[in-house]
């Protein structure tokens, strides 16, 4: 027993010594992290002190610390006295889960197909064209969509009406029935290249000996994809799924701010837009903060739950 304890202490000492040596050798790299850590701490953690607003009846012009204490009243107002959370959760979960699954699966398949292109210049061209939309401003994206799909002036609608395919243009930007498909399609177009690069990098790290052994055994392209490429990509897919699951309740605010309008709000209003409306537009800061806290806590539970599910089903997790 004493020998085992001594061995364990020696192992811990060796690990600590290696860590100290690493810190000493790479001290300048770690010093470069300090500005980023300060920014993250200031804007992501220090601001959490403002959560106290959710427990007080705060109004503009009042001293926050002297405002009346209301406890969990704002939380009860959202969960019990209001039915808004029903359609908000429906919209948020339906679109964000669909976007997550469609984007990751499409990027997964896109990377596999790109890897099979034998022409180097064509492969690079496709990657560049698919990656470019990720850097396009959402304002520009909306301008493009409006110029293409506006009911009476959009180029696509005008062409279809002139060709006799449609009697009148489709209201893709305003009709609730097209809202979710529009959101999923635009997000796929904008993020396919970015997510694809992650999977392409994972493919590049696959040991070439596996493909050489498969060639010696006479494996076809499809067999190499099914038995080498895809199995090696699954860990990356699982990690991305776990990481992105924490953002299921978080929506891309710029997208929804631009594409939500009075005719499609019933299908496009998500939690972030609801918080913005109640907080900055209606100045009900306490209520908006309470909704934000609920969203954050549920997001944490989702990440933990997905991680546990992944560990039990696949044996892989990030925590």
C-alpha cells in the first residue's frame, strides 16, 4: 500500500515538473493569451453581476441596487403567467436543431465528396466558393435575398412569372409557411464551407497507411469511404455536435433581426428576438434578463445531457 502511494506521488511530481518546464519554455505564448482572457472575463463573466436585475423591479433612471426586490416574480411571469414560451421554444428548437443537423451532416458529406476529387485546382476552387459566403455580411445576404425573392420585384419571381411557371411571385421573405425552410437554407449556404473545412482537416489527419492497405486488399472507392473515411470522421462529428448543442437556444441575432418582419414573426421570433424586444424596445429589463437566465441554464443542461448521452452510446465525450 505504501509502495503504491509512493509511486502515485512520484507520478504526480513528474507531471507537475513537466508542466512547470512547459510553462517556462512557452511563457511568451502564455503571456499572449492574457489580453484575450481579460476580454473574455470582462465581457462574459464580469457582466454576470447584472443578473441581479432579474430579481429586482428595475426601471431606467433608478439605482439598480436600490430597486425593489421581487425575487422570482419575473421568472414566474414568463413560465406561468405567459404562454409566449410555447411558440418561442417551438420556433427556436425547430429551426436551431434543424440547422445544426442539416449543417453538420451536409458539411460531413461535402468534405467526403471533396476528398474524392482528383483534380487539385477544382477541389480548391470548390472549397473557396463554398467558404466565401461565411464572410459575407448579413446585411448583404438580406439584400441579395430581397433582390432575388421579393414578391413583385425579385429576379427569380419575375422570371418564373414571365415564363408562366407561376401566376404570381412566392412571398418567401414574408410568408410564415416558408420561414423555417428559408432560415435553414440560408444558414446552410452560409456555413457549409466553414464546417466543411473542419471535416476536411480531419480527413487530412487520417493515416495514409490505412488507404494503402485498403488498396493492396483491392478495396473500391466506396469501400474506402465507408470503412476508413467515415469511421475516422465520426469522432469529429460527435465533438462538433456536443459543442454546438449548447447553442441550440442561442440564435444568430443578425439573421433573425433582418429576416423577421410583421408577416412572418409568428414563425421567426425566437428567444433572442424576444429578449431584445422586451429589453431594448419595451425597456422591461428585469423580465428580459430573467428570460436570458432561463435560456442560459437550459443551454448548460442541454450540453451536459448531450455529453452524457454521447458517452453512454459512443464512448466519446468532451467532459
